[in-house]
């Protein structure tokens, strides 16, 4: 779902000449996508403590950029300032999709907290998404 929302924000920000929307989405996501890739790569290695440290850094970065900065930018740029747009209905869609994307960020952060809790209890990190898929297919 986040791919659809993000793609909508990128494409329609370009089409409607609201590039600032696409830039904000891209900037906020690019900063946190780097540690996501590093954690995914390191999880396949024997360096579990280093992976845990990078994962904690990812959580801090995720919290700052996607849970504090992104909603703040959404609030200030869409609810406090009214941009000059030719059709206000388009901007309403931008608001909806940006709030949806922010909601997904909060949902994923809860999943991260669950992963850390499981790691602290079991000493081993499980992929929550894969575990849910396996249960459904059995």
C-alpha cells in the first residue's frame, strides 16, 4: 500500500506542479531508507550485535524523520498554509495520501518495537511479516 501512496504523491506532485510535496516525501524517505537497506543486508550475516546497533540507529532515525518531521511538515504545509493550487480537490487528495503515509509510518514503528521486544525476550529477531505469511499459508 505504501508504494501506491508514495507513487501517487510523486507522480501527481509533478503533474500538478506541486513539486514541494514530492520533494518532502522523497527527502524524508531517502534518509531512512539507507539504514533499512543496511539492516536487511546485515541481518543475513553473523554480526548480530552490529545488526542490532544499526537497527536501533534506524529506529531513532525513523522516529525523527518519519514520525516527527514528516507529520510536522504535513501539518504546517497543508493545514496552516494554503497553497495557490488551481483545483483545491487535488490538494485534498494530497492531504489524504500524506496522512495515510504518515499513518503507515506509525504502524511500522509499532512493528519495529515488537521486533525489539521479541529480540530482547528471545535473543533472536524474527521477521514478523514472514511469520504472519507462514501462518496464513498453513
